[in-house]
């Protein structure tokens, strides 16, 4: 008879080690205590070392004047702003690159992954060459390459001047120069809240209609012209609200002045180079994930759909990709995380992200290496967990449900 079968046995300390009912709990408690002691020793050792150097551990430096400029900002900022605001600007710049990069990399990766399986020999080989070229060159070199292309192969602002300029603005509104892109920028007048609110409601209506159309298709097999209906739901109410509010949203267009363009919005070439390099590089990996996911779907699914008379594009959109997504999403999460963390290479081309502001200039000026590194690591940790949570939620939605 084992100790687990002995009725009414009195508890003894030796049971914490030899009894299987308590052993795992004992090991976990010991591991937790060991971890806490190690963490306490590390913190105490750090505080003592800081004291020996005449330093304290605090974050008061975030309220002092930054004293440096940032070339690309999403919120108002000057060199008289605080280090805390500079850190926020850098964090927002990192968010911007991460979001834009994930969107473009996903679109390109899905397209190239599908083209890799094309029956056309030339198309499939070109897609395969793209994957091989971008995967086998370090992403830092691609960042430098795109930056060099934008610097050396685009015209200077002076090229747009004169009666016979050597460069032309795109549609008379966008100027691509070796400094960056000058684009129209929205100007808000009183009443813009109504237009934005109606637009937000239109987006909700589009999402609701998409779910209705999908449910109806699953129930009846009828396919609605969702693209045109969604376009109408999105555009018509917004235009009507803009008309009723007296056109409160206008655009300021860039104009060439004496030495440079003024007005409109400006996108620095460092942001564009970083965005394109990260997107093209990550798209090569996503393409392989998509190819593997599509090949994981039984060929009989495609043949059955074709036998029902579905066109190839509808077979891919309605039959193959929805099933392949269950295989694609888990490795896709890793690619999104890699792209987000690789954005810290922005400092190589002068783009001021969180690494360049909080973990660069601010750290060097204030001498608060530990505090800056902890804040920077915490930011990247939270951002990575946020991306993982969103993708895991989506993965749970598309996963197979047992009945």
C-alpha cells in the first residue's frame, strides 16, 4: 500500500520530499523562494553600486529639459520639451513603424506566398527569388540600401524649381525628394468632429454588414457585392456629413519656396527607408508561412470547390485561405514581434524612435543608464505582449471549434 492509499496517515515533514502528493508543491515553493532571493540580492547589489558611484535610482530626469531636436514627430515637440515628452515621441514613432510595417509586410507576404504556388513558372520563380534574396541578407543592410536609394536616386528640392524643372510633383501634390516626401496635410476647422464621428459610425456599419454578408452566405450560399456596398456605406455618409458641416476638413499642400518645400506634411526619408526595409524583409518570411499554410490544406478542398464551379480567386479567398490561416497565424505572430524589435535599428539611419530618444540621447545626457534601459525594456515588453495578445485572440477566433 502506497502513502497515497494509507487512510488517516499523520503528516510528517519528510512527506514534503518523499510523498508525491506534496513533492511538486515543495519544488515550486523552493524555486519561488530562490528566485525572490536572487532578485533581492540583485536589487540590493545594484543599489549599493549606485550609491558607491554617488547615484540614486529615480525617474526625475524625465521632467528636465531635453535640449535636442527630433526629425519626425506625431505630436508637438521642441527642444525645450522634457525628456519625458521626447520619450513619448520616440515611443509613438516606434508604434508608427511597427503598425505600418506589419500592414505592408502582411499584404506583400500573402501576395508573394500565393504567387510562390502559381502554376506559371516565371511568376513562381520570381516570387521564390524575392524570398531568397531578402531572407539571406541581414535586415540592417537592407535598411542602409533603401536609405541610399532614397538619398542618391531621388531629386533635391531645387530640381522642382524653374520654368523647365527636372523633377515633377506627383498629381501636383506630392514631392519625392532626397530629404523625404512632402505630402498634403489635413487642416481641421470647427465641425470636423461631426465628420470624424460619422466616419467612425460608417466603419462600424461596414464591419456589421461584413458579418451579415458572411452569415448570409454561409446560410444561403448567396454572394453579395460586398465591395461596392461597403464602399457606399463608408463614403456616402462621410461626404454628406462633410457637406452639411461646410467642409471643415481641408488640405494644406506643399509649395516650393526659396530653398525647400513649405506647408503640407513631411515624411522623413529615414522613416520611409526603415519602413520599406522592415516590410520587404519580413514579407519574405511571411510568404513562406503563407505558402506552408496553403500547402497544409488538402488538395481535395480545392478540387471540390472547383467542381462546384467556383472561380480560382474565390476558391483561394473562401476555401483555402480561411483554413490555411489556422496554420499561418502562430508563426505570423513571431514575424510581427521580430519586425517590432528590429525597428530598434532605426538609429542606424537617424530615425528617432524609442531606442534613439529614451535609450540614446536622453540616456547619454542624463547619465541614467539603468532607469532608461528599464523603461525601454518595459516598453518593448508591453508592445510585444500587446501584439501577441491581439494575434492570439484572432487565432482563437479562427481555430477549429469542437462540437
